[in-house]
């Protein structure tokens, strides 16, 4: 996944259009560097819903950039200080310090009760620790807050697989695919779960 400018400072102004629809058009039809510049501006504008619509665009570069942009929008929702704090917690998680990372995600969830992403990251930790039922509960909370959160739907499907809840896995993976049709991992979950149902 691309790492974008943490402080979300717009690139130097060229003759870039300022409107979100124009930027989306560039993300869909421009050259790679134009797409990347447009994406940065869309993140600055917080154009989460417009980027979500780009996930089903047939051009894989556009869909991949839109995916990265949506994650950045989710992480950046509560401003630069909150972004720094969640980045620190993610770094702890990536280094395997799950207990401290989870504490930080819980603290961020309490500090910013409308912010879905710390809850989603806590769900990921619970999955890693084998607490799949609780992880699903948090994923459900995330999709209540953000119905288009493909990451939480995918997380729910992964947990359901671990629990051998094959139909639940299929349902969650299908919801993720509706939002992010190019995500192969969800197709694989559906095929795997269907195979398990067939032999069961």
C-alpha cells in the first residue's frame, strides 16, 4: 500500500483543477503521475465517498489508488494529531506489540467515539490473537458506522472462516466484493467456504 504524505499538504499548485469531480475524472483517465497528484488532493478534500465509487472502475491503477486513498481518509478523519497517534499504534502492532497497540486503539476509540478506524484496527488485533467472535463484533460496529468499509467486511469474513461459519463468511465476503469488486481475496474466501459447505 502506498504511504502518502502524513500531514496531507497539497502538492504545489500547478494548473490542477480544484473541484472534486474534476479530480475524480483525472483519477480515472489521467496519466499515472496525474492520477497520483489528483489522489493527494482528493485525500486533502476528504473525498471518501467519491473515492469509494472509484473502486469499481475497470482500470486497476485507478482502483488501487482509490483503495489507498480511502484508507488515508479513514486514518486522517480526526486530524493530524489523531493521525500521528494511530500511526504510532499501527507501528506497535506491526512490530508485534499487540497489547500496547490495542490499548492505544481503545484509548483513541474513547477519545474519538465517532472514529471507526481505531475500532477496525482493534478488530484486526483481536483476529491476530485468535479472539474471532469479539473481532466480528467490532467489525459489525465499524460497518454500522461506515457501511462501505470493505476492510471490516473482509475482516468479518476472515473471522467467520476461522470459526467455520461458512455461510457467514460468504455473506461478509460478498458485501466486501460489492464495494471492492477487484479484491481477489474475497473471491477466494467465497470459493473456499462454498467448498467446505459442499463437503460438509
